[in-house]
């Protein structure tokens, strides 16, 4: 298991065992996965946007965005704003 983890992090197994705290490895891997997901999302947008069906493309982009830790922006709802304003 450590050899696979060391390959993912780009360090030797000895460095992994001696210079990293085991409790930090999960956070490091999570950060690495987020970075890779963002990279794949950028690459996907550039290369495959014309080749995929729109619905499949949206699902794939959403899954990569979620994996990358990105949150969707909420749109401004004018009607809801007016309702809140009337309550005041």
C-alpha cells in the first residue's frame, strides 16, 4: 500500500515512511485528487466539449467539479429577494 501511495505522491517509499506523518497522508491524497480533477476538468473542456452529447457532458463536468471540491454558484432570485424585503 505504501509503495502505491509513494508513487502517487512522487516520492520514494523511504521518504514517505520517514518524512511524512501517517495521519497527514489522507489529506495529501485528497488534495492531490482535487488537483488532478481540476486538471482533467480543464482538459475535458478543451478537448471533448464538441464530441460528447450535451447531457453526458454536463453529468461528467458535474462529477469532476464535485470531486475537485468546487461548488456551484447560486443564482440571484429577484422574486425571493422581494418577498424577503416585504417581510422587513
